C-alpha cells in the first residue's frame, strides 16, 4: 500500500495544473439484454449499437484488475456487443480494450520526476475527456489510480456521464476529505477490502458495494515445495527464506541492499537457511545481479543466494518465511499462508513530504485487513539488515511461524469469496439497467 501512496501523492502534484474543459453529453436511447443468470436489464445505449464503456486504469495492478473485469463483462452478457476503450496497460490491450492513452508511460515514483511527466498527464487527461465526449460511452469505469481518476470523474460527471469506480480509493489512508468527491461524482463505488464499504457508508456514501478482493481464490502456486526446490537446486528439508524487494527499479535499489545485509547476518548464524531473492517480472535479473555485485559481501552472497524470476507465487508458497516489499504481494503471501515481514524504503524527500500525511496505523494491506499488526513492518529508517534479520529469525521459530500462519488463514477468509471480477461485472450491468 505504501508504494501506491507515494505514486498517488506524487501524481496529485501533476494535476494541480490540469485545466477542466467543457464538453457535451449525448443522451442515448434504450435497449435490453440478459446476463448469465437470465435477469433482464434495461441499458442506455443506441438501438442495435454496441454497449460502450470507457475504462481507465493507470498502474500495473489496475491494468490486471481492469482486464479481468472486461473479460467478466463479456462472460456475463454474451449476447451484447461491447465496445471498450480508454487508458490501457498491456493486459487490457490483450483483453480487447481500444487504447486512447497508453498508461504504461505515466508511471512515476519520485517527486523529482513530476516535472518530466507533467505534460504527459495533462495530455492524457485532455485526450481521455475529449474521447469520452466524442464517443459518448454508456458509462465511465474508473479502476483504482485515484489521483488521476477522481479528477477525471469530476470533469466527466459535469458532462452528465455515469461514473463507476472499481477498487475504491483508499481514502481512509490518504486525504480522507475527498470522500465528498465520491458522494458527488460517482454513481457506483465497488470496494475490494472488507472494511472499506463500512468506512464509506459511515461517511454518507450509500452507493458502495463490497465485491471481494480480485486475488481471493486466484492466488495459487504452480509448483509444490519439492518441485520448486528441484527446479532451483534447493534442499526441501532445509529452511527457505524469500526476499521480494519490489517491482520498480528504485524499490530494487533502495530495498534490496538492506535485504542483502540481512542475508549475510542470518547466514553467519544459521548456515542451514537457504536464501531466495525473487525478481519481479517487470525487473531483469541483471538489475538484481548488479546490486548484489556491489554489496561488500558479494563473494559470499553469490554462493548462497538463488535468484528467481517469474516465480513469485511458487517462491512464496515454498518459503518458510519471507521479507516482502509493501504492496499487493503482501496479500499474495497471506493467501499462500507464508509468514512475512513487510518492508519499505522510499527516498528521503518522498518520505519526508508524503509519509507524514498517511493517516492509518498500519502500512501493510495484511495488517490493515486484520485491523491489527499481524506482520512486523519495517519502514524507512527502521529497515536495516539487523532489524530485518532479527524479525525473520524469530519467524523461523516453530511456534511463531504457526501462529502467524493461523492469523493469515483468518485474514484470507475475510477477503471475500472468489469471483470478485464477476461480482463487479454484475454490479456494473445492474447499475446500467437503472
């Protein structure tokens, strides 16, 4: 979650310069269709024309959730010809969403990057607004990415468009006063965390529905522990520790070094432990190897570290414990039942500027979902090789390990039944029928 807050706080700086432009909304006629449960809905769209939805997602996780939603909509209404367009990532494009804006180019992580990307955000905002006015979709579906999407919702709502927000903004953690924007600009709010819907309802948002987390029922390892160990020349009878430093280059640069410090310290005390560094699909093995090669203990580390690429869930499932960069992957670890320590380290300027604005007690999604600290959190200056080594070694103790596994099982049960994308698709179709 912490990485998202950095990106969103930084993105908000970009939009203080975005101007709102006027547009014209076209009112469409009516037609009907049936979903997979044979319930009939009245949909606003021109006779014999496709059902048009503009979908806007701007981060890799949002791209994945939006693509799953598109596929679920197609499955829920097989007799409807959909037309999808908007801001897309690679998975949305594969799902058949027409690209108006390529959101891959809009990712930023630092305040110092704002000046470089500001013109792109302004162009993206204006291009999407123009596309909505010209193509007149039946609804705008905004997926996560609140610093961009809340502003877009305000602008397009003024033009009369129906606004659906999937993956409700985490206002409980960051700038909660924006709940008034949700009340005013959003027709249907779909939440994926169990406590979010109640948080919104307590603040007067009635049009909110909890659909469950998209990862619920979807996070599974492809390999057993024995198979994973055989593939990577590890011993399944010895403890395995995994280290997941994040999916962005700057996260790798800042978080992997203290992880390497911890590995060196743990190895001096426990030579039986095996160490796996999981490199995210968006990063290259060469990036990780370069950081390892610059570490003071590089000679020892090369002989005791196993680098794994494109195998996050298999590595987590096979591990006795893991150190995980704050983000969605902490929920994946929880769903796989892997005891963890949650870590994060941002630049000093980001932490000083944005960290003090966070309004929740916990940073990790696992702890937020539990409503208490289940996994230790080592953030910014608290993250060091020594502190991480101590936490991981304590989790190797059988009693503590089993206690956390039991807590993670309870948290997994609170994330909702499998099929969040299908539930979201049905809710959207019902909203369109009103």
